């Protein structure tokens, strides 16, 4: 399944599960998908966009701090996905770093 075909429902199935983020320099870190949120209104019938926009937030270690860029993510339910992640700061409750991806 391609990234363009994935929907909010696909990711809701992996909420609170661990994903692996591959680092460009080698190695990897594990992050937990902690939030899956719908954005805006669902597409109208016949609209050009065919899926609801949504946001995903992962929580991971504070170090190494990952700069915003495209990362290869993997989860047992999916082939590897290349996703643009943006650091959005530490989670106030857990102090883990949060990373967000937006899908339109």
C-alpha cells in the first residue's frame, strides 16, 4: 500500500504501538504512536481529495533529537514508509520528544 492510499483508520490500528524510525546516519530509534487526529472537514463526494486530512504524533527519546526531514518508519503491520517528521517539543507529562506528520 502506498503512502497516498493510507487513511486515518489505517493508523488508528497502530495507536499506542511502537514504530521504528531509521536514522540517516545509521541505527534507529523506537517511538510510540501516541496521537491520531482528524484535521478539517472530511472530503465531499466528488471532491478532488479522497481522504480526510489527519495528523500523527509519535513520542520517542529526547536524544538524539531528530531534525525535521523525511525518515523511513517501519511497523510490523506495514512495509516501510517514508514520512516527513517535524519535532514539536517534549510531551509535558512524559518528557519524551514528540514528532508530528501531517497527511492531506
